[in-house]
C-alpha cells in the first residue's frame, strides 16, 4: 500500500446512494473503486451458504480472512461465481449488518480493504472508510438521505432486480439497521469530524457526483506541492 495514493472516503447509511455515487466519482477521476460493504455481504452470503452460525465470531472471521472474491466493474465474484445479485438480497444485507458488529470479523477484513489503495487513486465507500480504514483520506464525505427516501430507493432497486419487497418492511428494516450501525461498540456509523456532509434526499446522482468531484479538486488545488 502506497500512503501517497489519494483516497476519497465516502461513508453513509444503507441506501443513501453511496455505492452508485462512489462508482461515478471513481469513473470520473479514473480511480479504483472499493465497495467495502460488499465484503461484509460476501462474508454473510458465505456464512449462510455454509450454515455458519452468525454468533460464531471466530468462524466468521476465518471465513472473511479466506474470502476468494474478485471485482470486475459492477460484477462481483465469490469463488469464481458471479454473485452481484445474490449479495443484494435483504436477508444477506441484514446478516451483513449483524456480523459487521463483530471485532474479529472487522479486523480480518482490514488488510483486504487497505490493499485496494493503488495508483492513481481510490474511491472507497462504506460505513467506516473515513473514520477507521482511511483516517488520513484526501477527502471524506458522509452521504445521507432521509429514511423515507432511502426506503423508496431501495424498493425501486430491488423491484428492478426482480426481488419482491414491501416498502413498509424496508423502511422498518432501514431504521433498525441505522440504529444497529450507529450504536455498535466497534466503528459506529458516524461522519468523520472533518467529513463533508452531503444530503442527497433532493439531489440526483449526477449532482452528488459533481459536488464530490468539485470538493476533491478544490482540496487537491490547496494541497502543498511535493518537494523537488
């Protein structure tokens, strides 16, 4: 890992749009992209498929440490199988939120996340990118939106992908997941002290991407020149 490689850390709650926005920012800047939440979902999917108890912290940590995963654009592979849709199922998402509270599991995934920092730069989205994984990131953004707007977005996303879903159940799950993520003892979901907070409730994806790219270029222009 090269600490001189710029990182844009984008954190936020479930269905805030951070994944779509982060991918857009990465494409705009020509940077690599890390969906850290996918790593927890991949671990959850593996646990469900292998019937590993979600209360067995050591077994889950070992599962996470041995993940055979690969990212190819918008496609995500687990042990050679394309699982992009599988990891977006609500059951997997809820399990991922539960196991993300486990210290041993989180530690098992730290090095894997850090390994994504490669030239020319990285855009990383998740829940603790700016607070824990990349605390010295060039730019930190906390992307959020109202629970109602996020539930509507999540509902549309699931319906578009062929999953049945109740918007009332989704709203209830989102509120419960927000509380669980914000109140966990390890790396609770919260904006970094120096993060830019961006509420996307009334913004398009393009507007959010434009704002983050503008912030990045402004900070990059202010950065001191490297010594000759």
